[in-house]
């Protein structure tokens, strides 16, 4: 739950913003901000716990390399989510031109990082052919 909850929240924030861009209702922007707040904060906890857990992982050189990549991607994802949150708050308080666009770019980057990081997590847990089954 600790791992998947922030993932779902960050993806939900990006999805809410996408829908909000289409329908232009404040509900979606507010929902995205709520999901981003919880997702970014939970992401910090998740990244910290991931670093702690990785210290106890064993395996061959390839697995250790995948853990290394996953660890740094997860840390980057949490950091980008926090940056997106800061940009979201700044854009809401002072809606200067370009602030909201920058926030959206960083939010969608965070969502992309979630997917990439999750792929490496799947490689660690299930192996390189986990998509084939």
C-alpha cells in the first residue's frame, strides 16, 4: 500500500488535470491539487522506505543494477512530484502567465517517471519477461 498509493495519487492528479483541460471545470483542478498534495507527501515516505528496503535486497549483479536504477528513479519521481506541488501552489496563488503551464509540464513529467520507475520495479520483482505472461 505504501508503494502503490502515491503512484495512484500522482497518476490521478495528472488524469484530473488532463480532464480539466478538456472540460474546464474547477472541480478537476481542485481534485488534482488534492491528489498531488497527498501523492507528493506519500512519495517522500515511499522513497525513504524504498532506500531502506533496498539495503536488505540481495541478488545477482543484474538485479543489483536494476535496484540501483529503480532507487534513483523513485527518488527522482518523489522530488519531481514535490516540485510539481510547489509549482501548483504558486500557480494557484499568483496566476502569472506560464506558471500553470510549467506546473502541468512538471506534473506530467512526474506521471511519466511513475510509469518508468514502475517498469523497473516490475523487472526487479518479476524478471525481464514479466509482460509475456
